[in-house]
């Protein structure tokens, strides 16, 4: 199959990113692998659609030693593009983080979604489903999941609302921007920091709406990042594609690039029950591959754009989850070829 990975920019890709791991695995499977960025789509005068792509080199005989070797070869062609009719692609994986472009390149923020919809019209399987991603471009999407698994949340731009919410929760809440990712702009309000609440609110409010969320006490032990594929927890031989992210002593955030540490996670009945409760929505929205962040019996985040730490999950579990993901994509392509026109993109994304 021909599979393309849509990313924010080639310069912002790194060897251990989940996209690299997936692309390398697709190449090992013998597929044609391409990379594209927000600048690369072209709608032709006659109604056709093409894209400027970077073709990943063909693996050497015996395959790549590991995904870092694949990345080294990819970097050599990062600036070499060729034009391809998008209808030639079988799969387009949208792996950009819109929040990374929101400030400096607002035109690029939803490029993958807009052109992903056009790719669907031309027979390409787009993962995750671009229509649903359009509704998930900020954290408001989180509010559409069952209340039973969500920490109580307030979204507002009025400081008085936030202060009332904080009082309701004994002064212990989390503040963060409605748009953003990676732990950027996240603050914890408690007895020690309450006097700085106004400054926290002002810092976030400059960029839009504010999310105030109840503080879940179990967060002191970190959160569990669990990958979900086709609406189910991703696992091999009863080992889950998951990790526990433990915050550093001087930071409330457990995000790895914010100082958090990744350790092995035990996925038990509580986590599986949370996954089961959100499964119907993930399936109905065509969310093929997502990362959910679980604290206790609550989900704090649902990453549907570019869930990371796949490489670390592989190492901790001693399993190649990327192989299972690529095999699942191959199955979708086979279904579309065997039953052309019988499944829409959202259905294919979760089959």
C-alpha cells in the first residue's frame, strides 16, 4: 500500500517520535511511505488533488536495524519532494498537532483536516477521521465523553466563575488553556498558590478560554497513558501499550517533555472500565488510534491527533505495538479493496 504521514514540519520530527516508529514499521512491511506537511496540498484547476511528498527510502535488504536508522535515511530526503496524485494513496495518517501551529501559522492549524476531507472524497482512507478531528481541535471535545469518567470541568473566561469553582473544590483545581497540548500553560491552584490565582488566570486568558478542572488526588502518583486502537486498549499477549507518567518533584505536569518520567504501568480493572466506557464514542467518531490519560477512574485528556510515547511503550512491554498498528491499517485497505464504496471513512477507521 501507499501510506502518507502528515506532520507539522519535517524539522520538528525526531527519531523516537511515534510517527517515526510507525513509518519505519510500514517501510519494513514493504509499503511505500511518504511524508507531507501543511504546505504540500494542491487542489488542481480541474478538480483533481495532488500533494508534494517526500518519499522515504526503500529499506535495505534485511530491513532497517531499527527505526532510528530509518529516520537517518529519511532526513537525507527531507527537502526532496515530488508531486503525487492523492488518489494514488491508500492511507493518509494525520499526525500533526494543530496547537503547534495555532500561534505562528494559524493557516496551517487545520490544513490536515480540511484537505483530509478532500482526500476522503477521492477514496483515500484518512486516519483519524478528519470530520471528527475537526470537532476535536480543542479540548472542548473532551466534554463529549461520558460524565462518569471525566473530572468535573468548567470552561470560561470570567475569573469570578473560576474562583467560585475553586471554592467548591476546596481550593484545589487545575487551570489550563482550552487550546494547547504537551502540558503548556498548566497550573495547579491550592492553598499555597491561591494568592497567585489572578496571575494564573491572566496568563491563560490572553490566549482564549480557560479550563478549570477538579484536582484528582490520584494525580500525585502520575497518570497512565493508554493507547486505544479501533476502540479497544492496544495489547499483545495481555501486555498493554501503556506507561505511567510520573511528575518530577517540582512540577505538577507528568508530560514526558515537561520533566515527567515514564515507568511501567499496570493496567487493571479500573483502567479497562474507563476504556470500555469511552469505547462507543471513539468508534462512532472513527478514532482509529488515540492516547488516553487516566488518573484513578477518570480520564484527564484524550489525544486524538498525535499520541506519543509509542517507542517507550514498546520498550517497557517488550512488544512491537507498531507492527500491530500497521497490520490493522493493512486490514482496512484490504476491506476497502474487497468492498469498494460499502464503508464510509468513519466506519473504515474503526473496523
